[in-house]
C-alpha cells in the first residue's frame, strides 16, 4: 500500500514525491472501459428527484466538463464529484442516451 500525501507546504518535497511515484497522477480511463450506472435518487432530498450517474473514473477537470455538458443537455442544474454526477430532476433517458453517444457502457438502476 502506497503512502498518500494529503498536503505539504514544501514545493520541493511535493516535486520529489511526484518524481518518485509516491503520489499517483490520476488519468482518465477511456469511456468504453467504464461501466456507468444511472438512476433516480429521492433520499435526503425532501422528496425531490435527482438523476445520479455513478462509476466514472475521470479526473476532476474531465468530470466537470462532462457534468457541464450533461446539465446543458438536460437544461437543469447539478453537481459532480467523487466519481458521480447528479442532475436535478428525472432525466434518466436523456443522460443514458448522451452517455451512450459518448461511448460509455451504461446500465439503468
């Protein structure tokens, strides 16, 4: 098990750890190798529906771009983080169609 650096104020130490390979650099996994689950969640949301797509293995920047595209396509707000994208409202069909068009393997749950 590798040690994980959380934070350091020393830029030289951070650079040394990156060069040694202790700090892993996350890269995007291609869409065809990712299995995404899309479903509706109503828990802890005061009865409001949220479409949740989970299982992404992307960097934070790529997740943000993908979430922005999905939100624009659905005409709704939402958020992205921790390998999942949440879109406000019931947009399962649109999200599934868009992710399949982008090459992801999608399962409804």
